[in-house]
C-alpha cells in the first residue's frame, strides 16, 4: 500500500497549522486525526489539540508539542 505524505507547517499569520497539498494549503482544526511521520520506521496515529501551544495527542494520553518553526510529514 502506497502512502501519500504531506507537509504540515505552522502559519504564523493565521496562528494555526496547515497541510500543504500541491499549490494549496488547508487549515487543520482541533480534533483532526492524522498519522505523524517521525522517521523511516515510525508513524504515530495522533490528534491535533490546542492548549497554550499546539500539540498532538497520542495513545495513552502522551503529548508531543509541535514547534512552529518546524514542519512535519503527515498522512491524512
């Protein structure tokens, strides 16, 4: 099965994360689910959430805080 990965980056003007799909960008909202690609062997099913900072919530309630100056690969 072929996976299609997209770049997820922070839009500082709009203050939220977007997915880049070709020439278009789509905003993500709290509660959206996706697979986060960490390296060649690790992808994590997670949910986007916002407290004081944006983070993803993983199984078992673990949080991974997203850094606004980084971009991430995700599968939606």
